[in-house]
C-alpha cells in the first residue's frame, strides 16, 4: 500500500502540466526535459486549486493538452497489456488505451490534494549521444524519506522528434510492469473484453475519487 501510494503521489509529475509549456525541441536533452516538466508540475500544485483538490476533469484537460505529447502512451498501453495486444482488434486497442488512460488519471487525481512542498533533483545522465533509449533518474523530497523516481524515455524520429516517456520506476518497481502482471491475470480469466469491462467498471466506480490498480 505504501509503495502504491508513493506511485500515485509521485507520478503527478506527469499528470500536472502548466499551460504555456514551450514546444518540445528535437534537441532537448532527456534529463533537461524531465527537469522542466517536473518543476512545472510542482509549481502547478502550488497555484492551481482545481489540481490541488484532485479535480479529474481539470487534470484530464491538462494531460490531453500538455502532457500527452511527451508520452508514448500507445507503447505504455501495449506493454501493459503484454502479448495479448498482438491479438487485439483495432477497436479493442482503442478502448484499452482510453480506459488505461482514464485509470491512470483517476489514480493521479487521488494524490493531488496530498502533494505539498515537494522538491526534486535530477541525477547526472549516464548516456551516449547516439543512444535511442535512456533512463533519467530523479529524487523527490518531501516530508518523509527521499524517493527515487526514474523515467524511461525513447528518442522519436520524424516531425515529432524528441524524447518521450514510456515507463516510470518508483522505489524499484516499473509502473507498466506492475500493470502488466495485473492485466495478465484478468486476460487469462476473462480475455481482452473482460479486461476492458473490468477497467470500464473500475473507472466508473471511482469517477468521484482515486482509482486502485485492477486486480483479478
């Protein structure tokens, strides 16, 4: 429970975005990107009363406009679903991505009102200029012990060139891996449509508050 609470609390760095973020430069270093969005997120917590109260509609709006361009959410969803993703129809994939996003937003929203006076630091990046994937390690400090929060990022080519986040690690546990284990139990018991139904019902039941990971 402590680990999951910290996950909810610390991933707010993705769920809270400030209006007016500059466009992502293709040559922006991955550690610079994480530093910028984390600082913006923490600043938002001090000024946006709707975010502080865990307003899901407000957080969803901010995510859609300011966060999603920095996340490879398709990769996050397909990785969380695991091998069954290859058998999913286009409609199932669309529904899975939408429900998984809602699940995460509800999770983040439940932690917003509890996050105050946090600071962070970014550790020196261990990567080569030619690397296509990197890990950026940060440390979040608050009232309790410092907590390490790591980000996996990939370099994306083309018009949307730049670094995008596709996984996070809190206290040694990767977020996508945690959900993959939970989703696998649901898929094995009920299939992909069963997982979609479970996600849909869980999101509905937690519409007014925070969500918990899906359990079989």
